[in-house]
C-alpha cells in the first residue's frame, strides 16, 4: 500500500502517507515499516531541506526504488491473472 | 520539571535501540511531529496532536523493541546455540536447586512431589537468572552487526520469563499453601499432623493444586521447621537481590538505560519478595538492604567504566548520541 501511495502521490513523508491512506496506515507502525522497507532496498529517502531560519528536524521524504517498482508491477500482474482466473472459475 | 527536547528524545532512542533505529524510525517520527505541532491553529488542537504523536511514539517504541528481541533474524545455528546454552544452564540450575529438597532426610513422605511442585517455580526463576550469564557470553561470542543492540532485549525477555515464574510462585502457590496452614492451625482436631515448614511437604499435588484444606490435616510448626524457614528467608533475601544486581550489571555493559531500568525492576521485586517471605521480619529486611547496598556499589562501579554507549558514533547532524 505504501508503494501504491508513493507511485500515486510522488515523494511523501510518513505522516502524509498516514493521511493519504485514509486510516489504513497507522501512525504507530508506519515509521517502523518505512524503516524496514528502506533497509530492504524498496525505498530511498532524503531529508527535506529546511528553509533559512527554520528550526527543528527536517522531515524525511520517501520515494520508491526501481526494484520496488518492478516488485509492484509484478504484484499487480499477478493480481490481474488471479482475478481473471477467479472470474473464469466462477463463470 | 525539565522539558524533554527532540534531541534528548532521539539520544535516548539511540542509547536504547541503537543509532540505526533512531535515524531510520524515530527521527522521521519526531520531525513530522514537530512540523505538525507548529501548524496547529489552536492550543486544544496542538494538545490533541501531541497526544496522538505520543501514542504513536509509544507504539513505535514497542514495535522496535519487539523487533530487536527477535532471535530469528540470526542464522539458525547461532539461535540454536544460544537457546541450547540457556536451556542447559536453566535445566541444570533447576535440577541442582531441587536436589536439596529431594535429599532432605526429614521429608520421607512419598508424596514429596507436591513440595517439589511448590518449589519448582522459585528455583526455575533463579536458574533462569543464573543462566543469563552464560547466555550473554554466548550472545557476545556471536556478536555481529546490530547484535549488541539486540542482546539486552533478548536478556530482558528471559528476565520477564524468570519474573513470571516468580510471580506464579508468590502469587498463587504460596498464598494457597499459607491459606491451608492458617485454616488448619485454627481448626485443629484429630487426623494427619504436619510438622514441617509451611506444612506443604506432606501434601499431595492434588491437595496443593486444589487450594482447599485437605480433610484431617493439622499442621504444627516445630523448632526445626522454624529454623528451616529462617534459612529459606535468608537465602531469598540475599540470593534474589544479588541475582538482580548481577543481571543489571551485565545489562548495563550493553545499554546503561536498560540496565538501570532492569535493576530498578528487579530490586522492587526483591523488596516485595522479602516483605512477603518475612512477613515484616526485621532480619530479612536488614540483610536484603545490605545486599542491595553491595549491588548498588557494583552497578555504580560498572557504569563508571566505559561501555558500548561511549563508542557510539553520532548518527545525525541534528542530534548526537553523545551528549
């Protein structure tokens, strides 16, 4: 779901993903999931540049890697095949 | 009260969970929190957002801790070797701990299984705690990458098991036995007479488990029984705090904050144990206070020495793991 959100909306930070997911992603787990996906090579991240004079920590923006896009494409293809197979069986 | 700042919070997460988790997981969370907080139009809205972010922080910390305690991310043979070490030492400790009770000549009743069942949780709790030392050594031998961060969490799980065994012992078995003793000491009458400490050595397992007074049992506390119990209290008042202190000392080598928290938890439990076992006995409290003082000195000496935290490298230009 995180990959789909990133493909749809482009670069996002953690809290924006929670808001964009309409409640399907939870704030208490999204950062752990993002960290693990980055560790596994599905996501790249960069820190948002702070405007001059701004204080605080810069937010971290996430983008899917090429590998993640390939995995997502393969997953969608598999989903389509399975859906087609199921509809054929039901008919 | 001093306000907790974002860098202080991140330093704490780095000390507790490691630099990688602090950078990858907690830093984005805190950064989003700060930005969200600044954008809040009213004070009530800001308070609501703070509460939501704090709940998320606690949930995230729980997830990271659970992940760090997962031994299955290690190679299978390493997990097996560590598990084998723990099981062998805990089983040996359990067997050795129960031997004196099996061999006690005064307990000639063939139904001593009940007494062993009563003692097993307490002995298991001690043997698990003792098994932590060789387990920690086995973990240290196989330390690779983030394992030094993972090790204290695994040890904390073992401690939790040990504490659960102790709570089962103190919370269920001892009260059940004492209730039997009190009821029968009052009722008296003809029938089986039990003269041993806490009257359980001649109870059957079924009688012990049932928690009801067995018919015709009349305990009588004798002089030897009182002495036996005094030694038992002394052992509990010294062995527990010493074990707890050792655990915290060992843990503090990896992560000081966890080690100190563990010692605080263990000592609280030791204090409760002492109170429960001695029923306010001044001797037990004095002995345990002395042991705790020695334990505190041990911990202080250990935490004064350089540990892993001192060699941690700063993970982010916006905060540093070192103060």
